């Protein structure tokens, strides 16, 4: 297969997960898009070094992670959500696990997350939506909902735990993948 065509397929398959990964640490959606593009540009330039026996998603997210760290060092905390090194590694592990959720596309895998939203309490759902969909910080969510900042943090923490369990349940109940036959 033509490397350019293969790369186009890989970009379409992984662009949303790279974007979501970067959005977990970056406040500026425009900068996220710049880093997404840069990550795939670096991947294209280094495609000859990519080991095709390994999954592409973790490889390109690793590139995005290094770009994020460089951006974080350059810009500081005011532009980047402060995420501990261990926390960012945990996010990377979760994204690797995310690839096990049933579905052919990132959008189909998001259905597991959307399904889990019904399990949240209303305050959890509001906090999660305002934080992740609208990009508001805890202080802004607290003002909007008329609750304390610590309450918002608890709603986010508990809501994420519920959604994580929903995703883990979907992975655990997934039938095993059929064994690949060598050609």
C-alpha cells in the first residue's frame, strides 16, 4: 500500500483520540489543533521509523505527549492545565485501554462514554459537561451552578469515576478478538 494512503487512513482513525488526549491537558482549543497537526506532521516525517508491528495510536500519542511537554515548558501553567507527570502517564495508559472499547472509530467508542452519562447525578452531569464540553474551570462552574469550588471538584471526581467504570465494564464484557492468522 502507498505510504501516503496508509498514513491518511491512520490519521483519520487516530486524530480524534490525539485531540482528546491533548484536550485533557491544554486549555486553548486552537493550540490543541496546532499540536494535533504538528504531532501528525512529526509522525509523517518519522513514518519510516514506525514499527508497523506495534499499534499506531500509542506511537502518535507519544509524539503528541512530547510536543505537549515542550509546549508546557515554554508556556508555563497559565496556558496548560497543570498535570503531574504521573497523571499524564495515567492518561496515556487510559487512552491505550480506550482502544479496547468496542467500536471501529473513536466516535463509536465515545458511545460508551455517552451511555455512561445517564448514570451520573444531575450535578455530576452538569459539572462534567461544563468542564469537558465547554472548557470551564472549577471556579467558573461553581459560579454558574451556585455551589462551592470543592463541591465542583467532588462532582467531577465522582463523575469521572462513574464514567471510568462504565468504560471498564464495556471492555470487560467485550468478546475476545478473533485470533489473527498469518498470511
